[in-house]
């Protein structure tokens, strides 16, 4: 989850948290610090997302998840700057309900 407050295209404050990677959600302070005070540009988002897994100690056979964390954080940062909310990437298709018998 990411919340970015911008003013004149500069990130004034950032709050970035990730869940599902530890026994409790983790606040990504290094990501927040790198973004704060920087222009809200794609290269800054990518550099900040690259820090998301720094210090992680994956279990054997799970190192591939570090790239997933970086990608998820980058997507959250991009969505936080999006002028209109994007639908979730895996939203199931909606179908009309079947009529209920009388």
C-alpha cells in the first residue's frame, strides 16, 4: 500500500507498507525516505521500489519473491500517483445473477 502526497510534482510525504511477506505488515522507511523531497518521476519511483527488498532474508527457495516485492511496490507507487484509480489487476469478471426461483 502506498500513499504519496505531492505538491508541484514533488513528493512531500510518502507512506509505503507491504504485507504478506512477514508475520505483520512492514513499513518501508527506506523507500519513503528516498521518495520524500524528490520529483514524482518514473525513475525516482523505480529507484525507490528497488530498495523495497533491501535487508530481506528469504527462506531457501524463496529468493524469487524479492523481485515480486519490488514489482508490487513499484505498481503501488505508480497507482498512488495515478490521477484516476485503476481497477485491481485481477478483478474477476462480473456476471449477472441467476434469477431466484419464486
